[in-house]
C-alpha cells in the first residue's frame, strides 16, 4: 500500500466543516491531511481520515462512462441505469434492498453526466460491514428486474413528456444541438420516450460491463477509516470489476459559433441562451478565463450581466454566464429570460457586454473582488460536508490536478494578471456568439 499526502489548509480565515454531522472548526493553522491509498489489488483512492463522528463517506466515478456511451437509438441508458443500481442486487429484490439500506442507515445514490458515471455512499461505522456488502452488490450484481426497470423508466418518461413544452428545456435542447451538431453532447442525457423504450435489460447489463472498469475508477473517501482498512474495502467492492473498461471513443469538438436559432413558442417570456468558445480545464489560461467569467456573468448579484440586465433595466430576474468544461470540449454560455417584447433589447445588451469585455477587459477592482470571491467560496462550495469533500477529491482526480491542488489553488488564482484576463477575454469573446431564443416569433 502506498501513501502520499498533502493538506486541506484553511482557505479563508476560520471555516466550519461539517464532517459527517458535527461541526469541526478548523482554525487558520489547522489542516486536514489528504492521503493517497493504493489497495493490495492496485485500486487507488484519496482519503481524508476523520474520527469526529463514526461515519464514512465515499464518492466514486467511472471516467468516460457517462451518457456519451449510450448506443445510438438507445439514448438515456446511462441515466436509466443510475436509477436502478440500488433497486435490487444479488439475491436481494428491489424492496428488500431498499429496506436493508434503511435498516443500516446507508445513503446510496448514482448519477450519470455526459462524461462520467458516479456513485455516492455513506454509512455509520457500526454497520459498515453490511453497508459495504450492499455497495458491492449494487456495483457488481444489480438485478435490473422488470418491475423496477419499468417503474424508473416510467418516471423518467413522465419527466421527458412534461418538459416537451418547457421553454428552458427547449432552449437547452436547441443550444446543445446547434453548438454540438451530430456529437454525443448534443443528445439528451435522459433520452427520448422512444429511445428510453428501446433500452432492454441486456442493454443495461452491457452498459455496466463496458463502462465499469478498474482502470477508469476514481475514488474519494472521508471519515472514520484508516488506509489499510480502506484498501481492503476497495478490493472487496471493486476488485471483481473488469481490469479495463471498453469505452467507445468520443471525438473532441469545438462549439459552433455565429449561429442564430429562434424557436417559436407561444409563451409570455422568451428564453435566451448564448454560446461562445470556452477553455479546457488543463489549459494554462483556465484561471484567467474563470475569473473573467466570474466578472462577466458568473458572479450572480455582482456580475456585469446581472447589473446591466436586472439592476439597471429590470428586464429579467437574472442573467448569468458559465464556463463549462467537458472531456471533449469547453464552452462559455450565458442565459436570461425576459418579457417577449423585451427579448431583442436583452440580446443587444448581452452582445454589448460581450463586446465591452472583449475590448476592454475588467477593471482592477473587479478583478481583485473576483479573486477574493472565488478563493473564499471554494471552501463553502467544495469543503462543507463529508460527501462534498469526497466529491472534491474525485474531481481533483478526474481533472488530473494533483494531490496538492487545494494547497496550490489560492496561489494559482493570485498569480493571474490583468493582462492574462484581458487576453483570454479577447480570445473568447471576440467571436460571434451562437444565440438561441425560445418564445413568440418576431419577439
């Protein structure tokens, strides 16, 4: 078993971290050790030991095993499977499995994104033997019985139907299909009613077999467990998985810009979405782009978009932007919703702010405030509970940031210069954006 370590240092003054239910106050001089654990079978994990409560939280992900792996015509497979892995496994039926989870106080859930399939698990140490047994069965021997498959399929289908005339969903659909034409990122993760119907038990079993491998498994653990015990648990739960996942290759794609798509829908509000090039997570100018976006539209009540669209003109309840990084692309998006007779005005205002940021960049005051905010908010957003810390440990590994990333992050942000932010603003925002609207024609 190998062990490396770094620390989660307090990032902004005194911070309260919920580690499994009780508040552990970490002062400026205190830190939590991150250890890299390798099981006897070669499975790696990042671990934060914490014995303040008798709890263990685990987050794990299968990199590349998300909805991009759905077969053509069977979109929605990964999402359907995410609702079924705790609906019976091994020789335990769906209802009995749920009862055992409740009896042992185990929290277990799954989620599929475009690029990964992940699980969240939490147990108290008193029942950890039984809890880890259930987790192993869930991961490796889920049953996919007819009753739970049809029940979960029906729930998803009902949501798909309910969203068919939802303006926000229609805007997101048009946005994806326009900027990622013909690519798996253009497909709905939930699938459609028809593609969902086409998914069989054999498809679910095959998806799990292809996408769950020890080579693409990433694990983060927080709680009352030592490295040696964790190593044994890793092999117990995941050791029987295939050595290598059989992932279908996914091509890189640049988001299409310069398009205009208007979806006619008779509603009082018009949904507006923009798309511009983004920056991949491993790019040297990632933090410059991150700070620029924080100022542009990511800072909620303090951003330029919010100020111009909401505060100064009252055109919408809000306006925001986001920097989305995927395994195979990166995109800078922006969105708002406004009265249909104000849609054209809102589009022009956002275009104007894009042009202003591209040509002028931020002010020194804006950049300084953005740096302070993104440094301080990281603690609240990423280190406020045992599962969120475990998720952060997984995210660090998914993005290949290094075990010392949390220690380095503050310095990386502080090192960003005004010239770098201006350069990335010009690079990303000087492009003609793709614009999507959903609302009455001619608005």
